[in-house]
C-alpha cells in the first residue's frame, strides 16, 4: 500500500488507527481500528453518515469497542515492534534453489 496516494486527512486516520492498535497491544491492525478512529473523529463525519442512513452511531461505537476488546493482546517487551539492525548475512529469508535432477530419456 502506497500511503502517499492518500490525502493528508486519510493518512492521519490510518496513523491514528495504527497508534491505537499498538497502544492496545493488538497483534494485528484491523479495519475495526480504522472504524474506531472514524467514529471518534471530532468532525463526526462517519457518525453523521450512520445517523443519516438511519443507524445509531452510539451502537456502532459500542459494537466496534466490543470487537476490539475480543482481539488478542501482546504484553511485555515482545509487544513493541522492533527492527533488526545487525542482521547477519548468513541468515536469509530466501529459500535456496535445489539443483534440478536431469531428465531421464525414455
């Protein structure tokens, strides 16, 4: 996903949703995280759209909170995202190709 293709506002929503996911210790970044920040937005655009469509924004918030509460959480030092700076060249994520066996003539 190239985040530069999105507007500044959309990038802000995505960043807020990701920050919320990390703060809660969730293992995955899900659409529910994005929905939560959209519903909690100060300008209330998502909430007003739900209301205009005949829905209940409070019920949507409660459902989103319930869905987020069910997500698994990670605690401790392993919960923080990390990067490996001193990666040894002997470890590689690529699989080595096996030599092909020669075809036998029939």
